[in-house]
C-alpha cells in the first residue's frame, strides 16, 4: 500500500494510528456490525484488507521499537588479548557493503513460532453466555464486547445466535429483549437474523411486537381496566360486565386486537381468556344503566298517576298510592327486561334500514353541522320566554305551540348524534311528568303539546350540558371558573329574592328562568365511576327532598316560579360537582 492507503486504513477502522493489536481488533469488531458480508461484499473486503494490513503495520512497528541487541543478553567478558604479531591479518569486509534489512529478519534468525491452538468458537461463546446468565443479566453487553474472545467474528456470531434464541423464549424479560434489540440493532437486520435462525427470529419479533402492542394500548386509559381483566385468570363470574360501558369497551378491544394486534393474542394473552370474556360480553344481560332507567321510568309513571288523580280524581283510594308505586316499578323493570332479553332484532333492523334509506345523508352529515347542533338552542331560549307571558292571546298560544314543536323536532334530531335510542325511553316519560307539572301550576293557558315540547327541549339541553355549548358561544376557557363562581353567587341571591316576593310581579320568573339558561353552558353533565354507587341513595334523597319541599313551592308568590326555583339548585349542584372534580384532578397532577 502507498502512504495514502496507509492513512486510509485507519479511516476505514475509524481509529487513530496505533500499534496495539487489541485496539485494532476491537475497532474491527465494531466496524463489522456495519459492514457485514451479506450487506456488501466490497465494503466487507475493504474492511478486511484494512484490518490485515493494520496488523502487519503494528507488528512491524513493534519490531522496530526493539533495540538492535534485544535478541542477545549483555554479559561481562574478559578483555580480548592483542593479536599475535603475524604477517597475515584477517580481511574485513567493508561496512558499506553490508545491507541490513531491519524489517525482514532472516528465517534462521527468527524465533520459532508458538504452537497454534485450535479453539471452538461455540464453546467460547457458551462460556461468555453462561457468565452473562449467572450474573443475573448484571453484566452489560458493552462490557462483554471488550473481551478478547469477542473480537473474533466466529465467537461473536455464536454469542449473538445464543442471545437470539434466548430472546425467543418466554423466560426472557421484555426489558432484556429490548436491550438486545437495541444493542445488536436487530430491528434493522431482520434478513440476517432469519439466516442465523429463522424460527427464533420469527418468535423473537412476535414477542417484541406483542410488547409494543400492549404498551400502545396501555397508553389509552379507556382500555386499562379491560386489559387487566384479559391478562389475568378469568374469574368465577363476570359481574363487572353489568356495566354497559365496560362491556362495549371489552368487545371493541377484542375486535381491535384480532384485527391489528395478532402477536398480542399469540404471546401475551391466553386464547381461552379471550374466548371466555367475549362469550360473557356478548351474552344478554341486564345492565346497571338499564336498571337506573327502569327506576326513573317507574318514578315518572308513578308521578303521572298522582297527577291524574289530583286532576281527574282517578284512583280515589288513598291506600292505592303505595300499591301503585310498587306496580309502576315492577311494570318498568319488566318492560326493560323484556326488551333486553327478547330484543326485537328484526324490527330494529328494518327500522335502521328505513332510517338509512330516507334519512341517511342527514343523519351522517347534516346533523353534525353547527347550525343543526346549536341553532335550536338559541331559538329555544327565545321561544321559552313566551310561556311566561301573562294572559297570552290565542294567536300567541298557537304560534308558540307550533314553534316549540318544531324546536323540539330539531333538538331531537341534533341530540341523535349524542344519544342512543334507549336514552329517549328515559327522556319521554320525564318530559311527560314535567308537562303535567306545568299544566298543574301556572301554564294552563298553553296546551299539553306546547308544554311537552318545552319540557323535552329542556331535558335535552340539561343532559348535554356545556361540554360543547360553552365553546360554541365563543367564550374563553379561562373565564369558565370565574363565570361559575359568579353564577353561583347570583343564583343563590336570586333564589331567595324571587321566593320572598321582593321583585316586581312577572319579572321574578323571567329573571330566574334566564339565570337557569345562563348556567347550562357552565357545567358538564358527567357521571364519574365513583358516583354510580351513590345513584340509588341520590334518587331516594331527591324523592324525600321533593316531598319535604311541597310547602315551600306552594307558598311562592308566583306559581310560575316553581320550575326555575327547582332548576336553580339542580344546576348549582352540577356546577359544584364539576368544581370539586376539577380540584381533585389538579391535586392529583400536582
């Protein structure tokens, strides 16, 4: 090689010029990761030539560094005697004629080469591998790379093959497998791994993909509880699937894993567990949410019966009240149970086909537009004030009835993007109960159809809350906390001032109703999981509160104040619940 080529070998090896053979071998082992024979024969041959030439240069440098008399031992000798006086002297060859080549030692002067020991690369690799296992994976892979044996390509390949087979087993921890993949760059050398051991490479990649899939699903808080159930041993009963939301999430998770995370099912989750949970999730069951709807529907039916008794004298026997309360609950529970366990699938499919054929475009596209979602809210806020007009004219009554009915249809159409059909089975009886309440208090001038449309729009607005209405109004998010505090203070003051009759006649119900509408965008109607256990006591508390507040509502200065005075505490409770929940979240993150 020329001088430039000599300098180039150190660039190929990516080290400074050295005469240490160990440094040269370590550099060659590092560069061999990037220049495999399978990847490029030319690059590998260039690296091999540079490696061999560097070894020769290192050997030559070491020989030159030795002193000229290093091969002999300097011992004290006696002074030579002067030569005898003879006529003949020995002939000395001139020094200029002696050609000394310090780079090449004559064969006769070279020391005998040490005997070559044949070492099995597999045995050396097994010794290193056993040392790594016995250390409890405490030895770093970078430390093993510095061993003398690991500088030999054959030993290194055998060690890597042992590591690949170990990573393909279930005994290898996920973190350990990840360290091997990162150190040896297996994710970029899959063809070489398949040539090394095809079966082990396939299993190792599958286990690594399963770990990645599990980490991806763990990042979504929605699937956390379901993943814990699938990874554990199936319990004796699946009572937790009485929660409808958890059941739907479980089915969605299983379908998603089968479609996109096959390795997770093959290496992380027992197929028997998947089959067991899927069977339990698809079985017909009476959900907790269904029981809540049944209870609320029974209360609504019971309230309607009481109003019918008060208005028309039906069910004249007073003792029939308690009996009919039990009958209404049994009737509602039986109706929901029949629909749950004997679901009219064929009828529902025909209804879905009819809806798709005639209203598909509107249901899939138009109802999500801003004017459909929130346009009816502004119209309802304006039309609702017509019901608080004293002694309305027949034209006003007819116009308000028609417009409120149209507004109720638009509200139902917009809410269908957020509510399931079963939600209307809960809203309709409550709206009917509110209709009779309005007719019994101060809205007798308006027909039942107007009161029903008014009540249905109110329930839909209360159920949706301000999750989307507040941003639609264009209010900054930073104002929400201050607006809530302001509303709570003003609502408390207005509640007592309106009930005391301080405000002018006719103005108190309008102000109270407008304050109720102003509070709707400020709360979010959410039900945390912890509150589901308190739902039944809450329903009982509401019933007792309504029964004990009869005297308060009967003594109001204006009977039209009954509805806004009942809504003010309800909205205030929801806003306080949101404030408490947000404060808890801030404490957790802090």
